[in-house]
């Protein structure tokens, strides 16, 4: 692997000049794309908007209006936060910092597991730079499971941070899993007597901070006593297939828009484990710590099971219950270095399974809290996450039913519709990406479709968990026994039933399958 010391990490908070991002060649590609779509619209028979297909027109139209208005709502809210709300927060924080205010102490909770040496060293160098620029003492609380991880971090910290007042405290975990490592660190912090207003960064061992994170984030807590957590922006550097870089760039562009929209309501949907900052008031409480090390869910099919991943969702849920403010800092940035070994497609599906499972497990709990525990918009966003997986599947199933009814030309018309609509959505995402990437068109649709499929699959398998990045950990119910066989068989049955029921609704709506008349039912039952 090439040494990361020779690589300049791209800071997405520093936009490319408009003349570069929207260069003549980029504009020409976009015009060419729409020209091809226009030609396709004139050549392909217009089956979708044919007056004879009223049922399909209404459903596609209503679903499309609903989803596009939801996107427009997020986009408008994000722009208000970006142009009005956050600049005021940023300017006040900068003024406080410039006046000489500093946090009393910087605490960093970091977990690591068999990271490449170059990645760990890049993380430590960036962290030391932030601590040095702040000019205050710091403690790095390192959660690890192996001596080799501890030694490479300790050695590099001594090499690059000997001029700083930094204490490295190593907490060796006695059980596997990131959750256990975090909980042990939090218990050590609690014993050390952290004050309720001390600030603690939660960081992953592969997240490289860009300059200014401490300066931009910490003053916000001094300015607002009700603020208890914030999360930062993310960029990603993929060491693997080129399409994974494009796919993750697209996902992070979506994340930037959604996070700014959520932050307008003084909440976020997740406190990312990559890098978030917490006021210590709640994180050293027994409830918070216990939910990290042993978070459980009660399920009618799988019984009581323990969460494997999703530590960031547990921290979010705990604070959500407390009704405290959270926010997002769009110009506090770091880069995750994603090393993909083996099949990129397998890694993508595994990530989607983990992310979707975490969302379903924690989203249900958040919805059950009700809109009184949080702003209504945030509560509805949790509800919408569950509705979106069904609405996303309705469209392609409608296309399949239309093809069965009207022939292959209908599917071609649907493909053109997808090409145009996803390009329009991508134009929105380009404003949140560092550069214009036309691959967003297909990665956006593929992500929406695969994500919906995986969510439906995972809905009936919430106890089945796998985390390849953390030593191929697995959780769930395995082995023999009639109960395990019943649970797995029931999950397979419910998955098939879910897809079949949705397709049945589509078939009936498009009149490919006719419901029996009352006269027919009466004749069958009453002769």
C-alpha cells in the first residue's frame, strides 16, 4: 500500500472553483446526456403517459410527486440551514475562539482494530495537529484488543506529538466488539471524574481530521448550554474499485443535504461513529454506558437479542430520549479511509445490510417515542425511512407489471423515465459533492433499489448481524433445534410474503389480475 504520508486528503468543505466544477466539458456532458434522453423520449413509444394507462399514470405520478416534494423539502431546509442558520452559529463560534476562549481539556475516545499502519499514523498526525493548534491539554482514550495496534499508535504519537501535552490512556477490552471497547472507555472516563461540561470526541481509528475541527466545533457548546452533541461532515477515500468511490461520494452528498435539513430542527438522525462530539453530562451516565455495551431489542420472532454494531445509533437514541439539542457542523470535516479487500460488490451488500439493520432496529424505537419527544419533522423522518423502502419497490414492480401488460416497449419507456428523473435528482446532489460525477445517475438508482430490497430482507431478520470490518463478527441465532429452524423458516416465509403481497397489489391495480365480483363470490358460497 502506498504511504498515506504522501497523499493530500481532499477537504470537501473547500469547494472547487465554480469554473472548474462546472467546466465547459462538464456542461457539455450534461447537455449530451439530456439530448440522448430527449431522443429516447421521441423514439421509444410513450407507454407510461399513454391515456390508456391511467392506473399506472396515477400511481407513478402520485408516488413521484410525493418523493420529489420530500426531496425538495429537504433541499429547501438544507439551504436555509446552510445560508442562514449555520453562518450565524459559525460566526459566533469564530468570534468566541478569536477572543481567546478554549476548552479546558480535549478528550478523545478512539477505537481501533487491525488498521493499516499508514492509516493509524495519518489519523494520529491529524489529531496531534488539532490538539497543538488548540494549545490545550488532551487525553486520548484508546480502546483496543491487540498489543500491535497499541504499540504502533503509541510510537507514532511519541514521534509526532512529543511537544504537546497529550496523555495516552490505553483500555484493553476483555470481550470482542467495538461496543465493549467504547463502554470500557466510558467507564474509565467516569472513574476519572469528567465534569459535566467536559467535551469528548468519539472517533473511529480510520478517520483523518481536516484542519479546524476543534476550532469550529468546541465553541458551539460554550455558546449553547442545551447543545449536547454534534456530528461532523465526512469524506471518503476508497482503496478499491473505482465505482465504490463514486457510490460512496453519492451517499455522502445525500448525507450532507439530509444532515443540514435535520439540523434545522436542532436534531440529527444519527451521531456518526466516524466523528462526533459530546458534552460529558450524559455519556458517563450508567444508562448511556450500558446501552453501548449491551443494547438489546425485544422482537416477537427473534426474542431478545443484542446489538452487534450501530453504536452511533444507540448514542443517538439515548440522547433523543433525553430531549437534548444536537446539530451538524458542515465545515468540520474528516476523511474515512476505506480499504476494500476482496469483492467490492460483497462489501457493498454487507455494508447495506449492516446500515439497514441498524436503521430498522433503532428507527422503530425512535418512532415509538412519539413526536412529543422530538420535533415532529424528525419523528416523521424516522417514519419516512420505513415508508420509502416500500414506495421505492412499487415503481420497478409497476414497470414489470406494465411490461407484462403492454410489452417490452413499456419497460424501455420506464428506463427513460428513470434516466431523466435520476439525473434531475443528481443535479441536486452535485451541489453537495465536490465535483460533478455523472455516475451518480446510476449509483443513485442502484443504491435506492438495493437499499429497499435489503431493508425488506432485514426487516424479518433483525437478529441476524455481521460486521466484516471488526474481525468478521456475527450475531444472531444459529445452530440446530426446532426453534431456530422455525424462526429462519418464518423469516423466509415473511420475506416472500412481503414481496408477493406488494406485487399482488401492483397486479390488481394495473388490472392484470381481476378481483372476483360479488356475484361470483355469492355463486361459489351460496350456489
